[in-house]
C-alpha cells in the first residue's frame, strides 16, 4: 500500500493557532493480470417475487449467467432465490459453471418479497469461510414486505456484516424499488449501489461490479491518526466510519 500525506500549508507561523487540513491518500497496488488474484466468494441473491415476472427476471438470469461465465473454478459462488420464501439453490462451493447455468435457467417468479431472508441466507453461506473477498450481490425490484422490514435494522445488519468482512452490493430494478434502503445498505455494507432504470442498464452494472470484484486488492483497511501534544484533532472529513483510539482516531 502506498500512503501519501499532503498538508494544506507547508509553513506556519510559530506561537499562534492555525486550522490546517491534511489529506491522507491510500493507494492499493495494481491488480495482477494473471491468475494470482485471491479467490472470490460471492453470494448471488435473486429476487424472484411476482413483480419480477417477465423481462426483468430474464435479464437478471442473463446477468447471473454473465457472472458465472467469468468466475474461475477456484472462485466460490452461492445462489439464493427468494420471494416470500427463501431457497438456497446452490450452497457456497467452487464454481461449476455448467451446473450453475442450469440452476439459473430454472428460476421462476413467485410471490411476495422477503428481502431480509434472501440477504441473510447469502450472508450465512459466506460465513462458512473466514477469508477471501466475500460479497453479497442483492438484486431486487421491490420493497421489503416480508421478514425484517425496518430499514434502519436492515442497514445496521449490513454494516455489522461489513465489519466482519462480508460486504454487500445492491442492484435495484425499476422505478418501484426502495432506493433509500438499498443505497443505505450498500453504503453501510461497503459495497456499491446500482440503480437499473431499464433492462438495458443491467449488463453494464454487472460488468462494473465484476470488474470491481476482480480488482479488489485490500479490504477493511484502517488508518490511525495520532497527533503530537501540540496538535488537536478536530474532525475527520469523510464518510468512512471513525472511532476514537488512544491519543487519536
């Protein structure tokens, strides 16, 4: 990791108080171009509720197939589909592309939307391993109306799992999806949030997410700031979570 510290001012007058902004830039090394990247562990969680029936579900299935085709056999994938019930279609295991393609092709639409149940099942599968890049990809077009429906609780759950190394990316389909909830879950879950306004937008979003997954070189990075006795730390100016530590943050 390359760390650079840039001061707002290079020189300050002595024996007087100043407010100085400091930018800390952390740059990861370039992603390798060969097969030396760490294996991915992904839980693909598909909303198959009734409102997904038709073209939306077919596009989601094509996107899922896109992801499977680009994973390597040493990567691991779990496949979950949910409506008012949750079905583990494929437990977390090394990628068997042919078998997974058959399972994805057989997904059909159903009833209500137990978003929390589907997401939690994906998390449960990823918790079976303790290392590597672990991410839930949550695809939905609707509001959470079964299981845990309180947005604040869902966001807290996503944040808690991110702290344990399981991140969450959300992909919201259509105008009726809960943008505020899914964006907050992605932010707390340290993943990405995508709004897919039309079925034509879905392949590009999946391609961007896959590129992000294979380029990930560091996860759960922390930076400790410990000023000297002559310096008072006033605030950290970004959206990353911060906590107090001895003599700093």
